[in-house]
C-alpha cells in the first residue's frame, strides 16, 4: 500500500508536518517495504490559494491509497476523496512512527475536513 505523509523533511526520521497543502515535503512510503520517495512541495508552501488541491493532485498521480497528515482543509479533502484516497488526520511524530502506527492500527479514517482552509 502506498501512504503519503506530510513531512518537515525528506527522511523517515523527520517529523510529520501538520499542514497538508503547505507542508514542505510529502513522503510517499510503500508500507510493505518502507521504500520511500520525498516529494518537494515547496511550490505550494507560499501559494496564495489552491495549495491543498495541488498537493492532492500530486499524491493522486503517485497512486497513493492513504494520506496521513495533521490537518486537511475542505477543498483538499474533497480533491483527495474524489481520487479515492483515504485520509487520517491528527497524525504526529516522525514519518516512521506514523507509518508503524498506521500499520498496527486501529485507524480512524476522516469523513471530512478537520480545519477551515488556509490553516
């Protein structure tokens, strides 16, 4: 399974960034092998609007199944949901810890945004 995690850095030992659209990096991890790719999201960090939608499009193109993040706004959530990607909000710790916690469960998938836009 491919998992996208919002990140403050480019490794599995960096912390989860609580912002989806404006996180500096998004790490895509294969949950079985722990192989990963760091996606540079710096273009969206200072975007006036649409950062969440652009980030959602990027992870959809990577065939991600699940997004782990701290907060996901309404437009980003709609875009991710439309792509068939499940969202887990309120995630913290390192990227590695977040993936391990997801793998061992239980997991509560979000049914909507947990913040207003531009958090």
